[in-house]
């Protein structure tokens, strides 16, 4: 149905899909060693912190959606960064009250450098879930990452290009400059990048777990660097940060169950809301990429984003009406607002609604032979986060403070201990009570609309998993309607006549990946063209004994 650029993989013993082949290989190594989906996922994430350093790291943030096949439970974890305890709502000086510079501040202090750093969260989450749900232990699952950091890996075009785009600001910080910019020349594709300091940090984690952050070498290195550069993240912050178990958000769509993470991730809530709206229409009869389908999708997204801007936030600070947003009744009510003949007007004039949310994120999807699944989205926020590498550690710091509204008195304004709103959407779909599909993607506010389209591609458009993750996407939050290049040019003028303002873009969101269980019990894995996505499948098994001689095996 749709052209694809990569090849789907199929296995019987497990699949790991990530945005780097070495990271996927690290996860498969754990499955081959007798590990479960959690072991594979955590090994993959630690490996990504080495080979995809611009997107993810141990000081970063994200969300985890874990389905445990043994007790058929879904566990959803919020490990997003918080504002430091010393943060204040007026700690930055905004340069404008108008979009597009509404989120920018004097000297870009909320985006680059030490004040842009939120309280690190990823390491606590990764170690916690490995200890609680894994079987191999942190010392074992971290080994591939240590190996890659010591021995180095070949820089991809993707990484080289992002280094080039950030060369000037990376060069501002000596430890970052020494890693990524050598004598004024940024890393090139094919260069070998090793990080000896980070290998030592990972070895410290292997032996001491999160203690190295809360009271050991890593934590003291971070806070010392903070104090020397007017940063505000303290040892008190590192010790008081807690991951949060969130109640899974659940909905249904045409007989399938959709499960994801609740706020402060808005993704699953709004995917379910959008599916409830679209359930009132015969999407299957609308040809993929047709004017009718794109119009319906755009109008649905406008309604969903209107509610996101109005209701969403950190549930510890804001009362979010999740139950109402995901109800079938509300979905039907919203569907009645859609006019299939014309585009609705854009109604949002509050610039704080359009707070920054970086596209620079990573996502992994892992399934093991028992049917357990880990769908996990993690980030440093911007590419290379704050651009600060802590001297002697090889560790990049996040810049999640850039996601807060720098203007006081608004829903997303800075408060100590507060999480920012996220669009991340690690989603698992069930059919007849059994795992069927799990997908996710990087991409900022384009994440949940892209995952929404991936789900519809499979359920309504009957696409293969590979087609579903690679199919051309559209996006709007109420203004321009973005179309990827592979959308037919024939739809542009008809969409304009309906009232849409069309914007051609190179891509919508990032490298989606996922797994799918077919009716034969095989596990499919796929990753798309928008990143260095590389799924790897594990098949085979023990030898079969035939006859009475146990040595005769075929």
C-alpha cells in the first residue's frame, strides 16, 4: 500500500527495535542470555546513551510502558525531570510575550548551559525497573554500553549532522568540545567516537547503581560543576527526586484496547480521545492519503489540541480530567463538531499554549518470547540537552527547563518539583486480551499525532507494521497543516479549497519503531526511515532430540 525504505524483521524469541543497530544488538544480547524484555530494554537504553548521545542519556527524562505477560499487568512509569528545588517562576527573563519568541529568554539561559538543567531522572528509572522487573541485574545489562564507550563506534551521517548543527554551542563547554569537536572540526560520518570517561561512569553504575548519583562520584561531580557555573541542581535535588507510577490510561478502538501512560504525558490520553472521535467515521472506507482522510485527521487533531492546551499539565499541580477526555460520550460529542466539507477556524491565541517541546528524543520497543513488552520513550530534551558535559564523567546534562513557560503565573510556569507537560506516547495495543501492537516515536508535540496515525494505519488501513511506521504523515495543532513529501501532491489544492493552509515539510516527528504479534505467534519488528532505526529479531532455539540416542540431534 505504501512504499517502504527498510525491511521488517520477524522472530519467535523476541524483537528489539531502536534507533541504532548497536543498541538493538545490546538488547538482543540480553534476550539470548536468558533475559526478559526489561533486561533487553534497559541494555538498549544504556547503549543508546553511548551511540545516540544527542538524544538520550542518564540525566534525561521520559516514560515507560511495561506489559508483564506473566501476570497480564500493565505498569506505566513517569520518569520526567522536575524543576530544581531552588527554581523560581521568575528565574529567567523572557524576551517576548508573543509567539514565536514567547519561550525564549535573555542570553538563552533556559535553553543552554547550567540553568537549563532539570533534576536528572533517567538513571533512577532505568536502575529501578531493572532491579524490580529484570532477571539479569544492572551489572550484566550495562556491559554492552561499557564496551561501546571504551571501544568506540562509527559515527553515522545522522549523528554527524546533528553535531554540525550544534558545533558552536558544544564548543562553549570544554568537555563537550573535546568529545564532539576536535580542533574546530566536528565529528564526521565514519569517525570512531569513544568516551572513556563515560565508560568509567557506567562501570561505577554497574557496581554502585544509583548511589553514585545520589551520594557518590557522579552526583558530586555534577553538583560541583553546577556550583562552579551558577547552576542550581543540588545533592538535595538528586536525593529527593522520585519516579512516579502512573495509573495506565486505557481506551478502546474498534474492538482493540489501547494502553498508555497518563499525565504528565498527554500522549495516551489524546490518542484515545482522537480514536474515540474518529470511531464515529468509516475510516476504513477512506483511502489512505486521500483528501477525506487527511481532512478528518486534521480536524480531529485541532479538537484534541484545543483540549490539550486547556486542560493538560502535571497532575500533581493541575487537576486533569482524564476520565472525561477519554470517554466515548465525549468522543461522540467532539465528532459532531467536525464538518467534512470545510476546515474549522483556528481558535487558540494564548502563546503559552505553544510551549517548546523538543523533537530530539529516542524510542525503543522490545518484546520477548513470553509476550512481555516494553515501550519506552526517553530524551535529553534538545539535541545534546544543555550541551554541557560534566568534566571527568562523559555525561551530558539535560535541558528540560527549556520546556517550562518562562513567564510567571501560567499553568506551565516554573515551580520547584514540577514536571513539564509532555507529548510522549509509548503505546501498547491489545486484541482479544493479548498483546497485538506496540509503537512509539520521538518528535515533540508531533509524537502522539504520529503514533495515532500508526495505530490507524494498522487497524483501519490494514497496513503491515513496516508500512505503518514508514507511511507519510500529516500534522497540525490548529494552524498550518503539515504534509510530508510522500503525500500525493494531488490532495493539496482540494485541501486548500476546504480551508486548510498547507505547509510542505521534510518530515513529521521522528523515527517510529514498533513490534506486532501476528496470528501465528511470530513477532514482527520495524523501524522507519526518519532515523537510524534498526530492529533485530531473535529466532531459533534448542536442538530437537529424535530417536533414543540423546547425542543425535537435528
